[in-house]
C-alpha cells in the first residue's frame, strides 16, 4: 500500500518505458501549441487587434451616407463604419466636448463655422477641421400658403417683425442649433451691436416659434415641406427650395436671400479616438469627387471641393446669396455674450 507522497502506484508510470517517453513528447508538443495560441489571444486583446477595423463617425442628424457608400468605403479601406447621430450641430459639438476624455467616436462630421471655435477651443480635434461642404442659411417661405391666404411674402428678414407676419415664423435655438447660431450672428451684423437685441425682442413679440434643431423646424413645423406644419416661414437654407420641386417642375418654396449667413461644415479626427488611421481614411473618402457630388442631392449643400458639378436646376432653385452676414464676425469671441442676451430674451 503506497504511503502519502509515494507515487509508485501512478497508473501512468506502469506503462512501458518507451511508450511513456512518446506520450510525454506528444503532451509537451500539445501544451506548447496551446500556450502559443493563448499568447496570441492575449496579444490581440491587449493591442485591440480584433477591433482595429471598427470605425465610428459622430455626425448631426442631417448627415446622409447611404448603405451603398458605407459598403463601398468598407470595401476600399477594410473599415467597418458605424455612424452615431447626435441631433443638430450645436448638440453634436457640445456632446463631443463633454466626452472628450473618452471619445464616443473616431471622427466627426458637421461641426460648422459657427461652432468650430467651441471644438478647437476645447481641444477635441486632432489636427485641423477640414471643409466638406457649404450653404447659405436663409429664411424660406411657403409660396402656396401665401398665395392661398393672399398675403405678400416677406422679402427681407426685417419684414418678419411686421404685424402681418405674426405667428408665422419658426426658427432654431442658437444654443443647440448651428442654423440658429448662424442667423443670430447674421442679425448682429444686420442690425448692429446695439440694436440686434431689439430685433429679437420684436421677433418674440411677433410670435416666433423656437425649435431645438433644424429637422424639427423644417420637417415638422414648416408648412412647405413634408410635415405640413402651421408655420409658412422657416429658418433653413438657400438651397432648400431645390428639395421642394413638385410634379409641375416648380418649387413650393422660395428663399429670402436678404440676411443670409454663409455656413461651412467640417470633418475632423477626434483626439483620443481609438482609430485615428481609419478616421483619416474616412476624411479622404468624404473629400473624394465620388462622395462630394452627392452633397447637393443628399444634403442640399454645395460641395467644398472645386470642380464638382451640382444639379442643373440649382441655378433656378438654389442660387447663392449675393451678400452674406455674420460669417466674418469673431463668433468664438462673442458667442457667450450673444447667447446670454438671446437666452434672457427668450428665457
């Protein structure tokens, strides 16, 4: 009977000596293979190798990239693109600033020249913001509504405070919306540093409705688009009438080209993002002629890259403003003061 610590009764050791040696070598070889495999798994997990092909883009709600384009980008680069939409450009920028220490994306699309100073000031961009597209922020009106009600349509932003246009206008909140902030800057230049608050007080008295973002204002509250809302005047873009062309070849809407702001949208790499290499590849793709030519039809913005064609009917329905306002002001230096004054009026 074996005693504790005596291994002479081990059945493995009762096998012939030659066979024992062969089994030991096989066992050692198997253990070695398993150890190497385990080591590779550990290395892959530590380096993030299993996830290095994933790529996340943060964008505003109006960004459009079709499934075909996402697939094409993946085929060309090998990256699996996911798009996270974060409301209007203002909310998008603010969200990225709040999460800058643990970014929720690798790249961002849609920060514009009214909010760019917030992004760069907070240090969330790795390198520079790169222009992808531009458009004029202008008021639009529903031609059918004004024709039906036999009221002359407004010709200038200064008309919007007239009693005849009471309760007819919907805009976006400049605290959360890039279009809202764009027109706020435009109003400062149009009416001057001392008088612009008076204009906004008159707008409030005249029953202007304020939405958080462009999507709600244009597609829900505006009467001239798919939402069929109650407001025939909306703060939108000079190119928006091109999206409202009906079967008769005419647009239901028109732009008030007096008092517009030239808006430029950007794309950039986010600092501390997990995939900066993939983010740079995405920027290259968004600046390619193939993607640039989709801006007019998908997002109703002009492509930033020169030489990219726009639809022929844009000459009739998406003409650029002859003069723009506010886009040359130092928005970054004055934003807090402007927003504070505006919020006091509408608080």
